[in-house]
């Protein structure tokens, strides 16, 4: 049975979604030797400010490099969350930046304030994308943290390696907390019903 | 009749082919409002050092975002030239960096020493990709120079705007010379035969 994993990274232009798409693709493709296709699409809506980047990871050559049924959706703003959550497959993971996404259109989502973390813990909002990338590694097992770290170091501007490594760590930490809360919630749910 | 234009940008990892793919895509998609899909693919050969990036530009939504028959191939090294020239369609444009590509596998190619120009005219080999991008604008009319300039300014690191604008200009200049030489050659060809 062949394996195909689809991730869409969405938000506003300027939130660095293309960069983390490339980093994820290089982590899986170059460092883990998988087949990967990474795509950006633009249409007449491109000026509207919703930016999206897709990564497809497979164990065989990818004939159709466009996402059809998302295993994971990262939504860094409300518009992209509203626009794309329908494309998630059943049990797909919705990961939102709760700094900007307040209305969750589905019952199950992981809410982490990526931009707030970037601002308060790292002093620079611009690394919110790398915080999100750290969190992504905790909700999928298609890439290892080590491969993502290597790919981040290849791609970020010289002199910003340290802040980006710290951003990755903060994302991983926040994702672990979110997972722990989910675990507790589901435990108490089963106790009370 | 619908319009579809396919460009593949190929060479070694590190030659900045993904960046110019994104710039071309944003020039056509954001600044000219076309439908655009821009893709990077990785497979087990990714460690081998051939890097490739594709841009598909269309006047309608792109269902299949993978190049099938190239209108233009940029080859920045010999390996990528050898590997991909078969994918060019008849009368497709082969544009090579003659700094590294010495054997041309077909009778018709545009040879410009992008890396040499970057080194000698701009003092930095790293902008060879932007020199090539300037040349690309002269061999296709799917994007305007103005849109490409805007997209370059959006994407290059702060502080490097001037060298990148100059790199674009040198690429345009070299492409104009190459076109003029081609024109003279074909003129003398028709005279002598």
C-alpha cells in the first residue's frame, strides 16, 4: 500500500509559508530521501492576501503534485482557516495560530498562539512560521526533528540560525503542551461520560 | 484556446533556482494576475545535486501543476542540461549558463555565461540566478520586466536590492546581445545558402 501525506500551509502573504514549505520539503526529500513535491499556487485571488503552500510526501514518485485531501492544514489567519478547512480529510489535523484565528469551524483543532510565542519568547514575530514548523513535527511522523533542523539551517539567512533554532524549540514545546492538554481532556471526557 | 507556458529551472543545489522560480511565479501570479503553479520536486536523486524548480503559467486554473512539455529550460550546469533537454517541446527555448555547460546536446541553444557575468560585472557569483532571470524575461513574453523587478524586490534579502537590480539589468543586456547575434547569424545563413 503506497503512502501519501498532504500538508497545506496557509495564511497571509508575508507570514513565511513558502519558506516553511520548502524547508519541510527539503527535510523529507533531501534528508530523508522520500519523494516530495512542494507547490505554490497563485490565481486572481493572490492579491487578496491568502497565501498557500503545499507539501506532498510519498514513498513513490508523485504523479499528481496537488493536494486533494489534506492530512494536515496549518492556518495562520482566520481567512485561510475558513477557506481551507473543508479540504481536510476525516481525522486530518487542523493546526491554527490562535493569535489570529478565533473561530474554529470544526470541533477538533490544535490551537497554539505561534505569533504571540514568536513575539514574547523570541522577540521577533517574523519567526512565527518556524515556531509553527516546530509544532508540525509533533503532529506528524513524516519528518524527524533532526531533518527539519538541518533543513532550517540550510535555508534561513546567515546570522539568524540561533533565533530560528530557538523558534523551532518553542514550537515543539508548545505542541507537546497542547498534546498533553488534549490527553487530559480526553481522559476526563471518558471518565464523566 | 487556452494558454499554458511551462518553464523548468535546473542546475545544482545552491544556485538559487527555487528562489527565481518563486520570483517568476509571483511576478506572473501576483503582479500580472495569471494562474500560476510553482513546484519543487525531490526524489532519491535529490542528494545527487541536480536541483529543479518549475513554473506553469496559464490563463485558466491549473489542474495539473507538473511540467509535461517545456516551453523553456534553463540549465545552469551540464548535468541538468543533459538530463532535461529531452523534455523541451519542439521550438522550446534552451537557455544555458555557458560558464558550466560546454556540451550542447541540441542545435539550438542560447548560451550566456551567467555565473561569469555575476562574478565579473557584479562581484558576486551568488546573483547568477538573478542574471539568468533577467535573460529569461527577454526570451518569453509571459512576464514583463516591471513585474519581475517588483517580485525580485519583494523576495531578496534587505540590503541586497541594488546588486539584484543590477544583476537583472546585466541579464537583460546579455540576452539582448545574444538575440542580436542570433539575428545576424540567421541573416548571414540565409544569404549564403
